[in-house]
């Protein structure tokens, strides 16, 4: 299940450790209560700065791994992605230099010359902190997630997008006839998925 974890052996555990299992209830809360999930920001969670299952010292930090992967895979910088989205007519309002360096890791970004060529993964986290208050993704992160999900739906010949339905021959949400009613918020989606 997690081939990348513990060199493929889940750190020696015969089953998935309970602390690795997501508790979807943490993503939902009454209006008067705060969510339990941590804010989205560039701060590495404890332990991700010293990955014990990695023998190569230069890859023990998740940040260093991400930088290396970005370089090896020739991923575009956030500024390149933002410019392409702007050219396509998507208003992403790029982060200012002050916003990029304001949060955790910002000093390292500025010191190492990444201010105008910011790694996309770092920028998306900084953008969520600066533009979404840590509660939601910012414009570039949102576009990437939305277009990835849409691309999967459109490309899957068995998805509802490609199914016949009641809307001039195309599928429509009313065609789903779900037992619990329409899926119109995140909680009803999680209930339909059977994780709540």
C-alpha cells in the first residue's frame, strides 16, 4: 500500500499503523468549533526534517527531497506556472516577495535565490498561508487540484462525465439517485464514500 514508506515495509509493521489512518471527522466541525486539522503552511511537521528511513544524509529532510525531485523532474517554478495561468486568462494574483518570505522557510527561499524561481510545492503552501489563511489553497494550488480532478473525470471513459443521462443525453447530478439525497457539501460526500 505504501511502497514509498519505510523502504516498502511500512517501517516493519505488518499492518498500517493506526496513526497513519486519516480521521475524516477532523475535516468537519460544527460552525462554533474549530477544525482539528493543521493549517496549510510551509512549516514541516515534526519528523519530516529528519526522515529516519533514509540512509543518504542529503535526503533526510523532506524539503531537500522535494527540491531535488523538482530539479530532477524539471518541474516549472511557481512563477512560470503563474505566468502560464495568467496567459490563459486565469487571475492568480502572484504572491509578492514579502508574502513568499513571510512564513516558515521564507528566509531559506530568499537566501538561496529562490525568490523569483520559487519551487512550486513551497509556493503552493506559502500561497495557502498568505491567501487562504491556512484554511484553504490559494489560486494556483486550487487550479492545480481542480484541473487534476477534472482531468481524471474527463479522461475516464467510465466516469459520470462520459455517461449518458437526462441532460440532452449527458449525465446530470439528478441522474445519480443517491440513497442519502444529493451530495452538496463535503460532509455528504464523505458519508457517501463511507468514511464517516
